[in-house]
């Protein structure tokens, strides 16, 4: 699934920023520029994905 950011303006004119398919702090980093541009968020809700860790795979060549 691709990572996306959705910006919606609700009926009161409040911007709502949603990050989809990010894990851990990735959503915070991805939305930071929009939040700065639009002003501080009125409400921050962390989805279950926020509490998941990003896994980085690395391999070491033991035959060298």
C-alpha cells in the first residue's frame, strides 16, 4: 500500500490532516510541513500504525 496524506477542510473551516500507511514517527515527519503551513493542529489522533516500529533489513556478508 502506498503512503498518502489527505488534507480535508471540515465544515467549520478547520483543516484535518490524515497520514495513511505510515508506521511509527514517519507520519509525524511526513505531515510536519503541512502542519507548519496551516498552523498547529487542533486535535492530534494517533492511529495504531503510529505505535508500530519501522523495520529496516540489513545483511552482512560473512563470506568476505
